[in-house]
């Protein structure tokens, strides 16, 4: 009964902190609750995958419920220390008007509560679902800090590939223009400006979550899982470069209006559908890397040399 009341109290605390307390203003003028902030950013395609993080984490725990139940519970008072640290982070974020500290505090609160009620061993069994919850939170600062560099990286690679294929292309900042050839002026075949949403950041965050799930279920060892997950980052660049190449090829064959859209920034249906290319290339890359790891990463069995003793030698 005491354990049940403790769980109810912790859940009620979490609900109050997430849904009722005006926490921070973030990048806006008025303080919002954590849930209101999440719902606002989950409308953005860049962060929509965050709405799936909690259902996925719950499903992963339910899927391994028998294995987790078999692990003996050994409650630890060190969980209370983690809870106090979590509340400190949460309060610091509240005072500093920073949602990110609140996100970290809530994650620590979940971990500390599990350690306090079930112990370290049982908490470790639920470590991966807990990590998946990390995709719930929109890390807006990464958009401005990383997206610009990623745009230039994708553009440089794409330009390099086209030049290697002896296809004239001009790079002007974040824009790719077809080079002058066969009497045509520069930009006559295509002129593609790689804007923020096409930088790869939008697909990167979703691919990170997909890559984490894929790596966890595809590989067994901790190191193999981390290696395969980290491959998500270069694959995101490769996948977005593939999309740009598809758009440029379609512009050359069928015209820019069909492939990209009109001058009023209205993207074409073809442009919208090429977003599928990003995930197809990335998933194929993950599967290919996983196959190579299975093929060449296994330790070959050592050859056993048997010595036969010959009697009466």
C-alpha cells in the first residue's frame, strides 16, 4: 500500500510539473507549461516525431515486461538523491526561464524514481526506453547552430559529385545553378536554393530516433549498437544529398516547375514526395552497414589442433 501511494504521489508530481505549472517563456513572451510548449513544437514537421517517443517507450517496456519482472527489485535510497538533483534542475530552469533544464530535470526525475522504487538493476533494464524519451524534447537551439553548417556540407558534397560527373554546376552560397553549356546561360536548367527545411536537420532528428530503434533491435553488443546509431549522421547527409540530386535531375528532364515548384515558394508535389528518398536511402544505408557488421565483425572460431597420442611409438 505504501509503495502504491508513493507511485501515485510521484505521478501526481510529474503531472503538476508538466501540465499545470507555467514553466518558462522560451522564445516567446508568455510563460507556458511544459506540455503547452511541446504541443506547440510538435506541430512543426522538424519535431513531430517527438509525439511518438512516449508511446514507443511504453511499448518497449510492455514488450519486455516479463524479462523486467523477473529481475529482483532492490530499492535504493540513492534514487532520492537523483530525485533531489532532478528537482534542483527543474527549479533552476524555472528561475532561469530555460526549458532545456526542465527537460533534463524531468528525465532525471523518472530515472531517480525508478532507482528509488525498483533499484539499479531493474532501472538498467529499462534504460533504452528511458533514452527513447529523450526524443520527446525539441532542442530548438540545434536548428540555428547546426542547420546552417549542414546546409553548406550537403551543398558542397552535391556540387563535388556533379563536378566529378563532369556536369557543370555553380555554387553561390546555398544555391546550386546549372553551369553554362551548349549555348545555355547559367541557371537555365535548374536553380535550387537549399533552404533551412531542406538542410537535413528535419530528417536528421527523425532519423536519429529511427536509427536508435533500428540499432537496438538489429545489433546485440553495446559498442555495435552505438556504432550503427552514429552512422545515422553521415547517412542523413548522404540521404539529403541524394534528394537534391533527384530534384536537380528532374529539373533537367522535366523542368524546374515540375521538380521544385514555382517562384512563389510553393513547392511541387514531386518536391514534397522526394522527402521519401531521404528515409529510403538512410534505412538502406543502415541495413547495409548492419549487414557488413554481421558479415565481417564476427570472430572466426579458432582452429583446434588435436594431438593423437600414439601408443607403442
